[in-house]
């Protein structure tokens, strides 16, 4: 029985250890796991532990007396008595016997087993046990002895010794008996060897399976393939990298067999991996060029940009380096803003009719409004795009998609026209382009209005494509948390200037719109 202080010390140590029962018991040396948990449950429910504790006895006096009497009446054997009664263990029974003392007329002299086995029975039991004819407990119960006796008989028999309990017959064994014993011994040896061979095969199988699992895990850790790792589809260079990572845990031959790679190919790839990277300086240039354009150039435009800087390198090399460096252009998303307000005025005919090719500047203009959703609010962009080279002729940025936004953009575009220039101005059927103010401005400037069909975005595909490139290159994939609307408008305006002056296009011979016009001798 433990005192109140001991129990409280154990509960506090259990709580301080983070409810680690093993750690608490090792530190204090007491109690058992279940006892410690019962003390903690009592402490948690009542806020304290009881001080006066009287434990009810586990066994009654009648049970104790019955157990002691059975012990003396059945050969004074603790184990057999404990098994026969089923409610007391050997140590507790020994304590009861010592407390009760030996009764008069029943001295307990011998504690030997009352079951007597002949030498032949003992040898049969040992042979059956060694041949795995059943478990030790099962065979011992069949002969009426404990399993410890069975192990004792086996040790004496294999040691070639004989005790008083297992004496050899005085008469010599017949030749037939000797042959039978030799046959039994040979069968036993063969059974043992068979078990050893099976165990060895099982160990090899376990080792091979563990090797395959480790190879797959290491390949996934090193290569990081999004579609998963298939060992049959790995290149020799990738296999060599996986083998190098596992050389300390497995033999080289095992790894080569698992990955189906020849030894010569492995050492060749290892030499290749140890060579200095001949594209080291190019990698740095590509990373810097990709960062300079905000990650919006693919390998073709990066090739053209580096070529413009005097760097001659293949497109395939740039594509491979970008893949290895994980330089990926952000994906384009669909827009959600819609400015259609209904048929508030007659719609203009579709003069463009999806023909976005122009022979000269200010021949065909496209316009539309797009929306940018930020944590700080919404920003709207209304540009005019020239079909000649895709240049943004002018634009207006605001926080509301109203008539003032589009009218200010149109006024700025009209002011830049030369004498005799009367471009076609194409738009969708949004309400901004059907109000009287917009119609009056276009008629006063001599512009010809053109409109897409209702709900048909392909009729204005060139302008939609401009919005998609813009958002993909500077808006999507960027965290705008903490950016005010004024700051974002400044960033967007800077991007549009960069788009006109520096962003190269394949359709313009890898030149920006302004550079293209200068090459043709046109004013920008």
C-alpha cells in the first residue's frame, strides 16, 4: 500500500512528464501502469487523492485455506495447484503456505512431479518436439508434465547424458531399434536443415522487397516527378543518382540488378554527373532574364531576348534549362467581368468580322474593359489596342467601370490621330459603348463603330488575348495582400508602358511594338 505522499508524488510526476507513464514509473520505481492511471483519474475527478484507504482483500480466507489444503493434498506442487484452482498464482500461493505453516501429519517432503514417464516416453516426447509435431505446451500437456521438463529432457538427450530419470536400458538395443533411432535422427536433421533453408529464402525475399521500397522512396525524394516514379521509365542518369544515394545501405550489385542498369553504364553516368556544369553561366543568365520579365516569357521569347543580348544558344537548351530550374510561366485564367446592360441603343454592325489584320497603324482599333479583384478592392482597365502590331494606343485605369473611364480613354486616343486617319473602333455590346456620350465622340471624330455579336467573345478575340497575356504575366500567381489600389494602379500602368516599349513578340520578329514601328520608320 502506498502512502498519500507517494501517490500524490506519482500523479504530479505523471502530469509533468506529459502523461508518459513509462517515464514516470522508471523515474520513481513504482507503481504499475494501471495503478498510476487510476490515481490520475481520481485526482482529475476530485482534485485530490483520498488519504484513508482500506483495500478489500482480493481473496477470502476460505479461498486461502482451500488453496493450501489442495497444495498439501496433491504433492506440494505450486504450479499444478495454481493451474488447478485458477484464481491464484505461484508466488501468492507460496506466501499463503508459508503463513499457514505445515499441518500436523502432512509433512511436505517431496515436490517432485507425481507423473512418471519412462525413458522411451521421454525420448518420444523430445523427438516429437524437435520435429515440430506441436508446441512445447501442447506436447507437455499430452505427457502430463510441464514444458520446462520437456526442455530439460531435450538438453540431456542431445548432450548424450543420462540422469536417474532417463537411464538407458541395461540390455543393448537391437539392430532394428538402432536403425529406427538413426532414421529418426536423420529425419530430424533433415527437418532442421529444411527449416534453415526456408528461413534463408524468406530473409532474402524480405531483403529484396525492402530494397525495392527504399529505391522507390529515394527516387521519389530525389527526382520529384509530378506523375510519380516508374523505375522502368527512368533514364540511366536518374538511375545512377538513385544508386549513389543508397550506396551506403546496399551493395552495388543489388542496386544495379534492381534498377536493371549495367555496371559500365553506372560508372559512365557517375563520371558525367561529376563533370562541371557547362551551362552554369547560362543558367544564371536565364534566371535573371526570367525574373526581369516577371516570369512571363516562355523558352522561345527567352531565346529571342538572349539572342538580342548577343548570347547564341539553342532553343532546346533553353527549354531544358528552364525545365531543370523549374521556371514555369503562369497559366491564363478566364475573366469574369461583363459590362452588358441590355439593348439600350441600336447595335453597330460587325465591320471587323474577326479579321484582326491591319496594313498600317490606326486602321483597326479594339477596346474592352477588364476587372482586377484585389483584397483592397477592384480596379478596372479600359485600353485601345491597335490591330497593326498589338500596341496599346492608350488606356484608362480606375476603380469604377463607368462612362468617365471609357470616355477619357477615347478622348486621349482621338487626340493622337493624324489628319485623315479614321480607324474602325470595335467593341463588345457593353453599355459604355452604347451611351450617347460615346456615340457623339465617335461621330465627331469620324470613327466607324463596330460591335461583336451578343455574348460572342471570339468576335473580339485579339483584345481578349491582350487581357489574358496581361493578367497571366503580371497579375495571376502574385499575392496582392497589403497592396493599396493606388499602388496597384501604378504597377499596372508601368506594365503597360513596358509592354509597348520592351516586351518582344514573335509576330513582330522578336521586337517590341515601338521597336517594330521604329524599324519601319514610323513615329511612335
